C-alpha cells in the first residue's frame, strides 16, 4: 500500500494501474534516501520533498562539510529559487545528513546521485566514466540491507548498462533483500535547475519489463505525478533510458559546436553569427535554442557524456560513430584555443606582463559551478604566455578559481593571478577585458568608466556576444565579439 495521500490524489490512475500490475509488487513509499548532495542530488530532492509533503527525504553524503553547508544559511550550490525551496522544507520532510547507513536502511527508495567523472587512469582513461563512486554506493547498500524490498534509482549521469553492474554487485553481496534497479536521468540545466525541475519537458524512467520492474517504475512515476502530467512522464526499458541521457546531451553539445564552427566562418567573411543563428533557427524544424555562439561549452555533463558516447561506440566496434561524435569535442576544444589566440594576436602578439581582466569564470551564468568552464582553458593559455590575470566572477569564490586553474594558493600570486570582488578593480590599468561568462550584470557595467581606467588602446573581447560592440567602439574600445 502506498501512503493514503497519494492514493487519494491519484485514485483514478491508481485504479487503472491495479489492473495491470500485481498488487504484491506495490511499493509503500514513505521514505526516500538520496546518496550524493551535489548539484543534482540537492536541488532534485528539495523539489521532490516540496511536492510530496507526505514523503520523508534524506540526502546523505560522505562530505561532512557539504552536508553542514546544506544545513546552513549558505547552501553549497547557487541556483536561483533553491534557497526558498530548501528553507520551506528543510527539517520538515527534507533532511541533510552524514548518517548514510541509517538513511539507506530506512529508505524504500534510494536515489544514487554521486559524481561520475571521466576516468583519469587505466582502461578508458580520458574517455570512459569512472564508476567507482557508483559501485561503492551499490556495495554500501548491499552491505547494509539484508531484508525487504528497495528500489535503487540511478540519477547520476552514467554510461549505458551501468544498471547491470549495480544489479550484479547487489545480487552478489546482499542476503535476503530484493532490489529493483531503475534509471531516472536528470535533465536539469544548472542556473535554471529549479524551473527545469518544476516544469520539466519530460521525466524519463527506465526499468525492467518484469512485473516487479513495472511496479517499481510506477512507484517512481507516482512521485513525479504529484506535479508533472502523466503524458510528460516517459517509461522505457533500462538501456533506452540510460542511453537517452547521453544522446540528449550529445545533441545539445553538437548544436553548440555547429554554431561555433560557423562563427569562425563568419569572422572570415562579412556574415554575423547571431544573424545567421536567428535566420537558421526560425526554421521550425531546427528551432532557435542552443544556437548561441560562445567561447565553447563547459559544465560537468557535455564533454563527459560525449566522451562516454565515443568510448561506448568504440567498445561496440563502431569507429565511424565514435569519430562522428568525437568531432563535436574537437570543435569545442578548437573554439576555446582559438579564442585565447585571438586575444594574444590582437594584443600585438604578446600578452607578456599585460594585465587582462577576466569577467566571468563560471561555465555559464547563474551558477557557481566551474567544472570544465571554457574560462579555465583560456586563462591557462594566457598564463602560459605570462599574462597577468585579474579575475572577477559574481558567484565563484577565489579559492575555487585557484583550484580550478590547478594552482596552489601562493602559486597564484607568483604566476600573476588575482581574484577580485569588483569588475572595475579587475579592469583597472588592464590592457583588455575578456568576457567569458554571460552574467546579466556585465551588461549594466559602466564601460566608459572601465575604459577611462584602462591602458590604451583598450580592448574588449566579448566571448559571449553579450554587449553592443558598436557602442563599445564609440567609447573608444577595440572591441571583438564571436563570429562577427
Ligand atoms: C546540460 C543539459 O542542458 C542538461 O539537460 C543536462 O541535464 C546537464 O547538462 P548544463 O551543463 O547545466 O546542462 O548547462 P547548459 O545550459 O546545457 O549549458 C552547457 C554549456 O553550453 C555552457 O557552458 C553554456 O554556456 C554553453 N552554451 C549553451 C553555449 O555556448 N551556447 C548555447 O546556445 C547554449
Ligand atoms: P553532480 O553534479 O552529479 O551532482 P557533485 O560532484 O556536485 O556531482 O555531487 C556528487 C556528490 O556525491 C559529492 O558531494 C560527493 O561527496 C558525493 N559522493 C560521492 N561518492 C559518494 C559515496 N560513496 N557516498 C556518499 N556520497 C558520495
């Protein structure tokens, strides 16, 4: 039996459902545990808790500092709207804890939302996803649970057929418990996570096609049905669900690499990439989204998922498929490199000892995440040429910038990296400003004031096509966008 609340609210669907799924396989949902309190686990569980007041949700992590932050006034993840939701449900039906085993034991459903970075060692290094954290979770669950039924849900981005490994680990290590392993990939984008969670294009749930598998899938459906209409909840087999996540990210990344390749062609001709994107995107078969030329895509997902897809294709003996998707990454790498080179060439082929203001370090606006940010690569290239960088980002802390650049704290000073709290300070006495993240606040900067305090000729490199280049030129700047 499920809790009465959800039974009453969904009685029509539940009745329909009872005819197709054996009542014995019905799961009682009272308690959810999510392993991993990161960018995905935290926001997703906050929204699930808010929409399901009768379910108790506990988010656990091995990182005690992170858990303490989730329990404090300053959350470890910056996302518009997240603070309000967390405050409204925290310590009511949403809990953050380091007591992992306790939460696993109590839970009917366990979401696994740990990090799956690209492997840095051994077979598949640089391409395959490192599943050691996922496997550790499966082993921990197996060691703690020895009776009853539990649903394990993969939320982390993972390669296809990971569920199989989780199942094998659970089966070999647990005595007496029954597990159903499902895939429920997350499609939220950082910076708009709460809006994406509250109003998703679709929810995808994959599971076994056995009666037990179907019942488990319907249990997860019932959680989302509290706020998402049934026609937006897709249920598939496990492998389709796992693969769809990789493919969705690969298609999105491909669009960006496509428009970025055209940005280079625009620079060589008289075409303007934003005009081309507008004209192309008006074709309803193509659509206007994800056609913004940039310094290159970043974030924890795109590159990792593309690499994964390449690795999988090779593994299954499909080198042509692997090569096709590999090109999307190569184009992105080239765009990042190209942008750094453009800055160096424009500054008379040397940035030695020149101060350059870097505005924006996060991989996109409205997040404090810097994973795979294009800014990291561009800054490193400029540092190699011995530029002096003064970096400002509205949400990224200095320590995080230094770490992302692979520097020690004191090394930063030695190499000429300073992280400042004010964009005007960053640009003071600088030769150039490089906009690397599209933060809205950069549009409102007083560019006359910035210009007056810079070395002349003063340059702006707008790596996000955020600013009015002609207005900057009128002030006196040597101004460059992307693809124009
Ligand atoms: C992505 C997917 O969008 C999301 O569905 C999935 O769950 C996780 O991966 P995310 O990486 O958070 O989300 O952000 P996204 O908005 O996709 O942006 C990724 C990168 O592409 C950013 O660096 C962004 O600046 C860049 N981008 C995006 C462009 O350069 N141009 C565009 O038109 C869109
Ligand atoms: P994502 O963007 O996928 O959410 P994050 O790196 O932000 O990735 O979050 C993943 C979280 O998972 C981290 O806080 C990390 O400490 C946690 N984690 C990793 N392995 C385990 C584990 N075995 N048990 C509990 N938490 C884990």
